[in-house]
C-alpha cells in the first residue's frame, strides 16, 4: 500500500506541475515554445520512466527516460543531421545494454541459494514468432519472458506455486505475453505499459471464486506497444 501511495503522491505532483505550466502559458508568463516542450510526448515518456523507477522497475524506467531525453534534445538545441541519424542506433544499443543488465540481475536473484539446473524456473525469448508453453511445476518460482514482435503463452493451470510465491519478469516490445492460471491464484500487476495494456480476463469466474492470498504471482517488467494478459481458459 505504501508503494501505491507514493505513486499517487507523485502523480498528483505531476498533475499540479502540468496545470501550473498551462496557467503560466495562458498568462503569457512563459513562452509558448517552452510550455510546448514541457508538455510533449518526450516529457510523457520521461514522466512514465520516472514513475517506473519509483515503482521499482529501474530498467524500464531508464529506457523510457533515455528515449524521451534523446528526442527532447533537438527541441532544446540545434542538433546536426549527422548526429540525429545516430539516434535510433544509439537507442537500440541502450535498450540492448539495459536488457543485458536486467538479465544478469534477474539471473543472480533466481540462482541465489540454488545449485545446478532448476526446472521450477524458466527463461524464454521469442522474436518474430510465437510459443505456447505448458508448465506443471509443483514448486514454481517464476522466470523471465521476453517477446519482441512475437508472443508467448504460458499455461500454469496444473502448476503449484512455491511457498514464497513466484514472479514473472516480462519484457514485450511490439509483442505480448499471456498466462493461464488457476482461479485461486492472486496475480499482482507491477508491469509498466507504454502504448499497451495489462488485461485480466478471468472476469466473473474469478470474482466469484475464493482466491488464496498466499498463492501470489507477481508480474514485473515493461511493455511497449504490446500487452500482458491473464486468463483462466
């Protein structure tokens, strides 16, 4: 609850700042060009990145801040065309580096206290394609799912969570990830979405079930032009 409260607080501060900028611009106290720069899609990406970092998603937040900052610079100073041509390659390098750091960080968390191969954890990567994966682990700890221009679907309906619960670290870029879960599982959403959505399609069936709070799976990560979906059937 504390984390959600922090997000509401900072979101409120953001709304006050936007309103204040608009008021100053309407009163001609700041140039229109400055107000237009401060209220732009670039600043929106930066703001979402800041919220993501506050929520604990440092990798996704950093990527969004870098992308927003890159495209905000030409609005502030005159950037030569030769340098602008390097923008997308540099962004791709930055995203790739962030994914590597995230991979190493998640790997260390998943392997801490374990030896050898652990079949209760998974690590899947899909690009320009799709995969349907059935998992019946009886001590599921979670894993990583990366989809780029593709999709991954997991079926956990025959699986059981570890006593400590589980997490999925999901990254989707122009792609998506979906999971089928038992009705008594509690799914906690910590995914950052940009031009995408997190959807729980369990609907009335889930509303009338008695889910067990101790059976919690946490969904982390970020989605850009994609989505994450939770369902039962």
